[in-house]
C-alpha cells in the first residue's frame, strides 16, 4: 500500500468562496434599484410628465420659441371660432400647461385638479387631428405629418396620467395604513382566530 501525504487527503482549497462575486454585487444593486423605482414609480411618472408640461408651457411664453406654437394657436382659434385674439390664446395655453405641470410635480391637493385639466387639455390637443387635417396628415396617405406625429406621441403622456389618475382616485377606496408588500414577500394578515 502506498501512503498518502497530508496534502493528498485534504479537499481542494476553496479559492472561489472567499473571492467576492462582482456579478452578484451588480445584481444586488440592480435589485435594490428596481425596488427603489417600484416604491417611487408613481411619483417619478407624474414628476416627469409635470416637468415636460412646465417646459412646454414656459416655451410658449417666448415668441417663436415653441415649435408647436402656431399649431396650438391655429387649433385654439378654430375651437374658439376666432373670437379670442391669438396672443391671449397663446398666453392662456402657456399658463394652462405650466399650471398642469406644477400640479403634477407638487401632487397632494393639486394632483386631482391637474389631472382633470390634463385630460381636458389632451382632448383639445387630439382634436387638432380632425380640426387641422391638412397640417396633421400627409396628402393621399394615412401617415401623419411631423406636426401630426407631435400630437400622436401624446398617447404616452395620456397612458402615464391614466396610471397616475387610477392611483389618485383609487386611493380613497383602499386603506392608507397598510403599506404595499415588497415584491417576493408575503403580506401579513392579522390572525383572526382570537
């Protein structure tokens, strides 16, 4: 019989146990980031739409600064049957969009009125597809023009505000004291046996 040395009888050295796994750390960080975004998703959604609205509203305060200025004025003029001067229409749109943006950013008591104003405003925005067909649609084609695309892309903002509105109006029907459970955890229910 051959005799074994001590080194041959010991298990191999576990070099990979003490070495940190950089992939695991990145994965953990991404998981934490996902939890953070999930926790603040509604705030993030309404704040970003609010920033967009404040930006577009403020642009309309400066002559020719907004690429949508003439389009907005033409549509609003048709809606008001030409009874309101263009400068008043433009300043009103600027004030409305800025107020909607501030309401979305601040939230709280301003959120619901801002959402109502947002959806009414979007009704006006989308009506331009019918009111200004020559500006919105390419001739002999169902494809929108550049201005039409500018209007159609607002479906994303509408979808975001529908999610925010569903939460804002749904909040009154669910209890406030129960936090939402984190993904992957079970919610604890009170024991009803005693």
